[in-house]
């Protein structure tokens, strides 16, 4: 039952993170398409990159916090050190 609760929590938090961060990222990407000038497009590229990196870092934090050994720990090696 505990594993089911953890899995449900992880899925819910990942979905919430996606729903919150997809909007700003898409808005900045659409602005990049319509804005004139290389400097503005470069700024938009940095904004999209920042949102994507933040999104990934939050996802990693969710996994590291809620899963027993964090992300990518091979279970066949035994308990975490």
C-alpha cells in the first residue's frame, strides 16, 4: 500500500509540475516566433531554457524526495549505502 501511495504522489506532483510550467514555456516560445530582433529572440531562448531546466530540477527533486533511493539507484545492488 505504501508503494502505491508513493507512486500516486509522484505521478500527481509530476503532472502538477508539468501543468504549471508548460504554460510559461510555451508563451515564451511563441513570443520568440513573433518578436523582431535577434536580441529579443536570444532573451526568449534563455527564458525557455531556464523554464526547462527548472522543470527538470523540480522533477529530480520530486523523485529524490519521494522514492526510497532517489532516481536511478539500481535495486539489484542491495540497500543504499
